[in-house]
C-alpha cells in the first residue's frame, strides 16, 4: 500500500525533480571525487619529499652517526636513511654495468656519502625547509644540502589551484541546483496553492499544511540521493578500471564521507526549497493567488 502511494505521488513533475536533483548531486559528487584524488596525490607527494645531505669525505663514522641520530630525533623528519659512497657505487654498477672506482676517480665524479631525510607532511613548507637547509649547512661534516625547490613550489601552487577550482565548481553546482529545484518545486506547489488556501480557511495550522509537502520533499531527496550515490559508485569503479594507477589513492573512508555528504545535501536542498515555497503561499493574500 505504501509503495503504491509513493509511486502514485511521485510521477510526472516529481519524476523530473528526481532526475534533475540526481544529476546535480552526481555533478557535485564528481567535484568531490576530483578534490579527494587531488588532495590525496598531494599528500603522497608530501610524504615522499626528501632532502639530500651531501657529506664531506673527511666525515668520520662517529660524526655521521651523531648527525643521523640528531635528524632522527627531529620531529620535522619522518624518516632518515644513510647511504654510503660504497653503496652508491654498487647501485651505479648495477645500473650501468662494469664501472670501477678508478674510472669514477679519473672522471673526477664526486661520490660523497649521503643522508636522505624525508620531511614530515605537516612541516612541508618552503620557509621551514630553507631554515633546515641553512641549519644543516652550518654543520662541519655537511658539504651541501639539496632539495627540489621547484617541486615544492609546484605542490603549493597546485594545492591552491585545485582547492580554488573545486570550491568554485561546487558552489556553482549548488547555486544551479538550488535555483532550478526551487523554481520546479515552486511550480508544483503553485498548482496546489488553492488547496493550501482552503486548508487555511478551515483553520488548519501552518505545521499541518507543511507536513505533507515536507514529507514529499523528504522522499524526493531520499530517492535522488540514493540514485546519485549509486551513480557515483559506478563512476568511481569505471574510473579505476580505466586508470588503475588511481586505485588506492583515496581511502574508502573518504568515499563514505562523500556519500554521506551527498545524501544530506540532497535532502536539505529539497526540504528547504519546499519549506520556503509553501510558506510563500501560506503568507500570500487570496487576491494574489489568481496571478
């Protein structure tokens, strides 16, 4: 009986409303998916941002060990790795084949021992890294400190650009959604304006008049949100099928937050639009109903 009631009520203009709201919520969800992937990629870049500390050939094992321990105890670094010059030569030999130390010395190729220190994501800031580099360069056994400054600049630039673009897209979609749905809902309620007036004349309370309209709006938002979430789930699966490299970048927890947000937004938009429209006709004078 309840299913028949819902089917009878939600047809025609209500069906159009469901489709329109579902599409708008899907667009809003796509903006969220873009933002989540962009933010997660940025975080992964941050987690792997490493500075290389070139050590002087005269550095003793004790001095190197002391510097390494000092870096490991510094909360600004998430990991610290010492790479000896011997290990660097072995890696070069593995990559380029027969390569002897004598050949390297003849070519005057400097092969210092290196300490690679990965910066903690929360401290990945241009000024902080500059200060760290300056501080490390003052150490007697440090020859040079290198880090990809251009990569850091790009991370900051892309972060701000992505956040701004995604926010603008989300705001535009929300404005379009609220405008279109408000107009469509207003039209559906306009066709029942005389019913609202009749209920007022027989003494019905404002809350009693609002109740059936708000119920319709809730069901409308519920159905649209569910359709949108199913659509977004399909889009995400297809995205990962076409671009497998993206799989695992965003955790399932973030997708759950996104779906919950879409669900809540869908219901809030329809409820508020309906409430404003119903109240308009409740407050409207009888003469104005004919225009």
